[in-house]
């Protein structure tokens, strides 16, 4: 089984780009399932319902979110009514819209997909460790493979979560920093891991945002309105290949297109 994870989608320009290129990448790499982080897809802060549906229509099977999960109000009801194919971080309060995990079927196998938010330099939420443990215990026996998207700032926190759940979750990947890391590996107990899968957004930008906006923020320390940059788009992603007989990862391959 091959699973493609796509790095943080930034803005409508990147949704359009995936619409033109994703099907080719899926076909050429014989992908069985596509997961995308889309918390910045609606002009940087949040995901609208229309953009969520557009992303599904272009071939993404499952969407994870992050600290901007609730940036667009029209997504709130949708989070509760889409069979949890869009999930927000599980360590948000239980009263928050949506769910922190979902179960998807792929070729007769059940994938448990979990999303958590880091707490270092991020929102002061509940422990992501405890949130994941509760989900694994609650869904025990109901899935074949578990997958975890850690949306976090600190590499140390991502690594700590990965080693804590090594052997329990088959695929563990990070999002949020918008920079693809080169540390893909199989951890000692068998989990496939990478610190950050990267970004789908404009190349000539700062993390998808117009360069001058970010420079002004640092040099003038004044409030800025963040807007998506223009120009050529590049998509970062990672292909995880699983052996469905042994329930173990075979390979991790970083891609850019």
C-alpha cells in the first residue's frame, strides 16, 4: 500500500496547482491513498468549506488541519458532517467542532488517522501524548494501521512523540513549518518518521507568504496582513509504502513536483 502525504497547502493558487498535477503524480507512483494538510489553504489562515470540497474533488482522500483549524467559520458544521474525512487536532477541547481522528477504508484495510497540535511555541492545549493514547485505546481492534500528523513548531516535540509511539503507529509525519526536512527514517521499533513533509505553495515566498510582508514584520515590528505570494508553485510530499502482510513500512520517499 502506498500513501502520499502532501505538505501544508497554502492558498487558492496551490489548490489550482494540485488540480493540474496531483492526478499525474498519483498515477505515476501508483498511490492508493492521499492525505493533505490544508489548514492554510484558504488564503493562509484556515480552510473554508468550498476549498475543502475542491481539495477532495481534485483527488485528496483525507484532510488534516492545525493551529488555524477554526480560521473559517463555515467549516465548523462541515467538520461534524463529513464522516470525519477532515480532522482537527485531537488535543483541542472536546467541545470544539469536529474530531481529532477518523477511520478510512483502503482496499479492505482500515486506516486510523490522527491529528495533534504541538504545545511548544504553539497554542496552550492539552497534552498531545495523552490525546493520542486515548484514541489508540478507544479504537483498539478497529483498525489495521495508524497514522499520525504532528502539527508542531518544535522538532524536539515531534521526535519525542514519534519515539513515544514508535511501534504503535506505523506512519508518523510532521507538518506546520512549511520546510521539508531530510531526516526520513524507520525508527527502532518499526515506525516510519519524518519531521516535516514540507509545503505546497509559491516557491518565491517566505513559507507561502509574500516576501515583503514578512520582511516588514521583522524590520518594523508592525502588524501585517499576510497574503499568499504569486508565481511558480511547488508541492512537497512524502510517499510511505507499507507491507500489508507484516504491517510494517517498507520505504519513505520524499518528493517535490
